[in-house]
């Protein structure tokens, strides 16, 4: 700890003197305000020496006020700021050009244990009889950053959970779908086994039967692989994608779990520009929309779903239209909110998550509620990848 008086600075508050001379009423009031403040408050002089370091600062930086008073404020800054700080103050005093004063910005602080952490800093200035002083108000951004990160993680877990739940709900039907190739496979092998047991010459048939068996095993493997890809826990990853095959794949996956007879009218637009997306998440939206459409359309005598794509300005749009009852006006307000479901087994997450995914991609999910004999129509808009958009 250097002696402030050596540097020709104004006298600094001194613990011993403070004890000897009781503070005046206004000083006592100020000290109490400083120590009650939830934000860190540091006051420095023109030579960057710390004059005030309140209780919130002690907690934030792990230094006691008594240890930092009179020291250069650089001691609570990481290297990159510390190097420039004297120059900042010097240049402000010379030129009057404000880089931070009255503006406030996100900076980084250094704890006594050496860890560097984010801070929001706003700086004010005061002319005092003892010279110019700078007042820094500091807010520790760690709790906010941590909760932002936790929120992002929770959101991604929820998105994943909804995919698992969709597959779970389709489970029985998927098991049935899987059973078909496995049964066929068994029948082929049993037939050839029986023929062999009876001493029948199978030489000319065996190749054909084995090919068929391999085909069925392949089909079963493909179904499992597709489900696994869909439910796999993975970090989101955006790539340049052609949207049409993504949609076709998602429709196939949804139909795997269906036993209703539904006509799907698929209309695609040739040469749609690519989109920059996380393909599994976009498929998740399509699965949600098509499942909802199927559930609505099965209320009609002849369920029909139309899935079409088009370009609309700088977006690629996917529209899913069904011929169900449409959406009641009273259901519209909460439609995209979580847990708004009219279904016995529904979690009411499908549309909420789909819209979140769409908006995270810079797009949106909209609805035309239909009604009066017309089914609902959901439109997913995704921005055309930069190189192909009109703006370029
Ligand atoms: N195509 C549609 N036609 C009519 N109503 C619909 C349609 N799509 C969604 N809805 C209504 O919106 C509600 C919310 O849909 P959402 O997909 O968010 O949840 P869910 O399908 O009920 O459950 P989950 O998707 O989580 O299994 C549904 O319960 C249904 O009442
Ligand atoms: Mg749904």
C-alpha cells in the first residue's frame, strides 16, 4: 500500500483518522448510502487513485476497501484495460473527448483471485475543491450472463425433449411399422429353412431370397436410423440446405407413426433458393405441423393435407393446410403459448417450440385459422440464405 501523500494527491480517507474524527451528518449519510448500494461504486481522482470503494465493490472484487484506497484503479482491471486506462484519463483531460463518461458500457473486471468477469460500467465526473474526480458505478453481469446461458440451455433441452416426446407418442405406431419388415424377414428365412429341411434343392432360389431378406433388414435399419437421428441430443448446427428433401423426410417420419388413412398433397416449387438452417430443428417444425394437421383432418370424412412450398420475397415459405374444423377464435390468443392444448395426450408444446425455432432462425410461424368449413393453414417462413437473397 503506497502512501497517497507521497504523490501529492488530495488527502485520502484514512481508517484511523475516521475513527478519531466522527463523520459529519452528511458524511455519515453518504457513507451509509455508499455501503447500502447494491451496485459497486468506485471514486477515483485524476491520477486514477481509488478514493472510495464501497461494500458492493468489496464483495464483487474480493478486496477490502482498506487495501485498495490510494491504489491505482488498474488493480481491479484485467491487463488489456489496465494498459490503456492511464492513457484514457490523460487523453480525456487533454482533449475533453469522452469515451465512456456519461455513456456506460460493458467492460471486464479482475477479482483478487485473478478471475476476470463481465461488468456494466457507467462513469460520471465531479469537479471538487480537491480536483476532478470520476465516479464509476459497476454492476456484476455474471448472474445475468449465467441466467442467459442457462435459459439458452433450457430452451435447447426443451426443444430436444419435445422431439423425444413426439417420437414417444408415435411409439406404438412406429413399433408396428418396424414389425412389418422384421416379420417379412423372418418369413423369408423360415421358408428357405423349411425347404432346406425337406431336402428341396434351393440353389437357384437362395440368392433371390437372401436379397429380399437383406432388403427388409435394411428397411428396418433405416426406420431406426431415422428415429435416432431425430431424437439424438446434439448441438444445434446450421448449414446451407435445400428445403424440399428436408420436408419430404419429415413427412415420411410423421407418417411412420400413423395408422389413419390420409391423403397428402405435396406441391413443391422448383429451384427454391437454399436456406441456412439446423435441419433437424426445421424437420421438428414440419413434424409438429403435419401431426397437428393429421389430428385435425381426421375429423373430416376424407382427410386431406396439403403441404406446399413457395418463395415470398426474401423468404422460403412452407404452408401446411388441412381440411379439419379450423381453429376456434377463443383458442387463437394462446395458440403459440406452451401448454395450450385441446388434446388428451397433447403437451401443447408443438406450436410454441416451432415458433421459437422459426424465430431463432430469423423467420416466423403464422396461422390462418380457417373455420366455416375451412381447415387451418400454418405457414413457416425462413429467410433465404444471404447469397441468394434479393438484398445481395
Ligand atoms: N391444424 C390445426 N387445426 C385445428 N387446431 C389446431 C391445429 N393445430 C393446432 N391446433 C390447436 O392448437 C393446440 C396447440 O397445438 P400444439 O401443437 O402446440 O400442441 P398439441 O398438439 O396440443 O400438443 P403437442 O404438439 O405438444 O403434442 C392444439 O391442441 C389444437 O387445439
Ligand atoms: Mg402438436
